[in-house]
């Protein structure tokens, strides 16, 4: 690794983002160390998803800096002057960051196996044989060893989301981003996806998870970050933030969540 | 339960006679006007057939003869079919490029694509072909070389005019290639709009997922967006191809005379039987377009994979995998 031991894998300082004059992120600081699982909680519109998308440059930030594994995301710092990176250089930065979307976004015209194999072959130019073997192993790991020839449209939402996780893992990422991975699922399918994510966390993967699943955050997260109105309101171990929130906004949100569930 | 719920309007039958309603075997709604319509249509069709058979001026025998004449067949292959295929290849290729330009972040590319589409959609094909055929009056020689090469060379006193190669437009002005260029350039303007609609129809999440995997913009377009856009692009492109088959009859404007309609017309005229000439051309157009429609339905099935009905091959693969477990 390029950065010294102890340096965080994700180091975000004063991240700001606005859409058409509407400030969505108002200076977010966040450090995520290697092997940590961090859950981002908060009401909708609080900026959690936007922050996640800024990490892998799906959104460009207006202020602050984000480093992933020592690399400044989206810019080259030449003697204090920032130069925007080319699309190609940004694509290269994204290779090591896996992302799982709320609406799966599997490629519907490709089979499950082709979905998983696409990026390692096209982006990393790895040999097909090797990639296929690894893809089958990953599919077995997410419990879909019997579906490589199926098209995404033939799978349930939970199965599709597990394929999406396998697809992201096929690139051997250092960091996995989850954007509300269970919000679009029928309630009875949420469990299978959360189980897959738990297993992934157990392997020591660094994960940032935007979620409304309090049980998952409580059991799996090393740290939860509560966001509201574009700022971090409260953060700490789940035992503190979820069980004994200090901030009034956190308290209100958590009460609503538990009433709803 | 054998007793109906209390409070229901009908008198409760005794438990022994309860017979729950079974399969419905109702009388269908009658459609008397359908029969009237069928009768009217049958009479009209009978009148049409009778006129085709009894009016000797149709002369189908002669029409079939014309269909088989060598110049007509040559016009069919070298003019109509070749012209359609070549123009559509040029039109689709250039059209997709224009669509991608139109959707790019680069304002220069966007403006160029817009101007192109504007010009070639406004230009009637017949007029465009006539202009291209007469281009030799404007530019007798077409040269490829350094821009403003002649001016540069003369000001520097060079002996060469900085031209790499050139040809006389009049050498090609009456060939099918001029027709293909004209029809292809015109088609590209329409295909650009069709391809743009197709690209825009693909969910934004698809591009984002590919982006998150580190794919370049070219890879995303080629491997993820365009294959899905094809589902929307293919049906109107089939339409355009069929329209192109018929628009090859405009090649006479160039003038390119090795073309189905003109050759068939010529035979009818020479035999002083103009109608059989038209019939011969019509029948060939009907045959080609019917074949194209079959081809289109295959293409639609191919690009529809992963959507809707499961292809047979995938079904077999899935069953085999399930059987293995």
C-alpha cells in the first residue's frame, strides 16, 4: 500500500456538493480504515447517498478532498493547483472501488455469468478462463452457483442483488460501497442479501453501507455515522449511537425507524 | 362450509341441495355487424379479382416475362438490392456516430451533428441525388491533399500542388456509388434521430453501473448502452430499410439507370404495354420487402434477449444446469 500503516483507506475532508444551488453536502469529514464496516444512517435527503457517490466520482464534488488508499479522487494535485483528471484516469481510480446500487443495475442483455465477467475481461484484460473460474466461485459464494446462464430478468430481486455483489467483487476491490442495497426488495428477500453482506464483512472487506436496516448496522458495523441536512450529526460505535443517541435529531430519526419497523 | 353467510339476500338453501357454481359455460356476445363487414369485403375482393382476370390490359403473362429479363434482374441486384444494403450500411454507421456526437459533452460535436441532421432532413432525396450527379459541373476534379495546397504551393514557388491523389467526378458521376453516397448521407440524418432515441431509452443506471466498474466511455457505449438501445433502434430501422428499397427508384435522378423500376418500366414501354412493366416492378418490391420483414423479426428476437420471453437456447441451458444438480 502506498500510504503509511494506520492511514485511513478512505479519508474525506470537508466534502461539499450542491445541485443547482441546493447544498446537499455541507462539509463532511470521514475516515474509514481498512477492514472497517461503516453504516451511513439518516433520513432521506440527508446526503448519505450523494456522499457515497462522491467517493467513486459518480458525482464531482464542489469542495473538500477525498482520498482513497492515498489517491486524491478526481484530481491531480500539482504544486497546490488541482488539475481535473481525464475520464480515463478517473475510470482507473474506480476500478478498485466496488459499488452496489439500490436498483441492482445488472446488465439485462447479458447472462448472470457474463455480468460478473464483463469488467475483469474488458477493463483489466484478464484471461477469460481465469475470470470465468473466479466468477463461478463468486456466484457459489453468493449462493447462485446454479444460475450462471440465467438472464437478470428471470431472477428475483434478492438474487439480482447478490449477482450485483458478485459482479462488484469480481474486480477484487479494496473498498465496497453499498447504496441502500435492500430498499428496493420485497421484505422476505432482504434477509438473503444482508446475509451475503455479513459474510463479506467477515472476510475483512472494507465497506461503506447506506442503509435503513438498523439490525444490520447494530450487528455488523464497526461504526455508524448519522447524517442529516448534509452534515454528520453524530457518529460512533453502533452500541452508542443506536442504543444511546445523544443528538435530538438522531433520537427522533431512530424513534421513527423503530416505530415503523 | 356448507351454510352461506348470514345476511345474504338469497334464501339459504338447505345443506343437502347446496351446489357450488362450477365451470362457466356462457353464451358469447353476438357480433352481427362482423358478418355484414365480411360480406361487404368479400364482394369487393371478388370484384377486384374479376377485374384482374377479365381485363386483358393487366397482361400478367407479360409481367412475369418482364420480371425475368436480364436487365431487370441486373437492375434488381446491382441497383435496388445493392443500393439498399450499401446505403443502409453508410446510413446506420454514420447515423450512430451522429447520435453519439449529438449526446456528447462536446458543444462543437453537438452543433455539427445538429447542423448535419437539419440539412439532410430538409433536403429531398431526389434533389440531393440530382445535385450529386451534376457535381462535376461544380468540381470537375476531386483532389485529396494539403488544405489550400495550390495556394500555398504557388506562394512558395513550389512545383507540386501538394495533392496526394485525385480523380475526375465525371468518371463516377453516373455510377451506383454516387447514388449510395446520396441515399446514405440522407439516411444518416434519419438514423441519427432513431439511434439517439434508442440511446436515451436505456436506463441511466446502466451507464452508472458500468462507470462504477471502471469501464471507459467507449466501452460503456459499445458494450452496455448500444446493445440495449438496439431493442428500440431495430424496429424503426427495419422501417427505414423497407423505405430505402423503394427509394432506390430515385436513383434515376443521378442518373443511375441500372435499377429495378426504370428497367421494368423500359420493358413495358418498349412492348407498348406500360401496365405489365409496373406490375413486374411492384411484384419484385413486394417480394423483397416480405423477405426483409422476416429478417427484421429475427433481429428483434436477438436484441430482445434478456427482455420478456426466454430464448429457447437459454431455456435448454437452464434445464440442463438444473438437471445436473
